[in-house]
C-alpha cells in the first residue's frame, strides 16, 4: 500500500541535502545480492569484504569500473573477463535502483513546503545519469556525485563544496545520511544532520525543525 501523502514541510532558508543509497533507495535485496554473488562465482565470505574494500576508490572516481572489478577479482582469486565485468556491473547497479516510497513522500512534503533540496551521494560517475535524470530528479535543486567531485564523504571538503555551490551558510545546511560518520562530517563544518534509520523518524525530526 502506498504511503499517505504528508503535509508540506517548510524549512527555508535551510536546504535539506539527502544521501541516496539506503535513504532514498533501499538496500539491495537478498535476491539482488544472491544474483551478484552467483555471477561472481566466488564464496560470499571473500566476495563481500573485497566488494566494500575497494568501493571508496570507485566512489571517488579514482578507479574506473573495470579497475574496481579487477581489484575485487584479485582479492578473491577470480580472473573475470571484460564480459564478466559488464554483467557484474549491471547486476550490481540494478540492485541500487529500488526506491523507498516512504522517503519519497518526505521529499515531496519538503518540496511542497518550498524547502530547497539537494542530493549528495558517494557514488561512481556511472550513477550520475540515474540521479540527475530519474523521475525524482526534479525535486532537487542540485545533485552532487562524489565520483565527479573527486571527494567522498565524510571529507570536510565535500560538504564545504556543496555549501559553497548551493550559496548558503553552514547553519543553513541540513544533511540526511544513513551513516553516522557522514552526518558527523556535516555537523563538523557547521551544518545540522540526521542519521537515517527510517522515513517516519526522519519525518518527525524535520517536522520538529519546522
């Protein structure tokens, strides 16, 4: 059943900046993870450690998709071909495309209240098309992708870049992310933040600010 529409939330002149993965999107499902693991053809205990160990380079744009999967393959002892890598990339990418309708309802309530929104995601440049051109993209005044900026959260420089490009002061910057260290990074440069656990708790926090 779709979430109930929420009353508008007006927070201007503050700007609410959202993370994407596991905030606007849901985490990859068990079937998504199983499909990726099956295509990789290696044990789960070695695969997931290598998958995350090299993710920062991909998200910062210092490793290409092919380089990222080559590094994962080297860690797990897999010699994947270029075709294998194309399929691994597609399966992995698809797993991050499922949206959370309850978070979308919060985004619409903010937009309807005249609150400026932006998106800041630790993601490779390959996600920029989805983030900038998806159906939800018009809700955001700006979209910032770490792989294009050459910076990743929680580096203070990435928040300072976002604040500068949005033309706001640090105290007008509100950041929502599912990782506490990323929210702490936003707070450290003078902004405010909320560690996302679910849309209902986020909605209550935003409503209290309004």
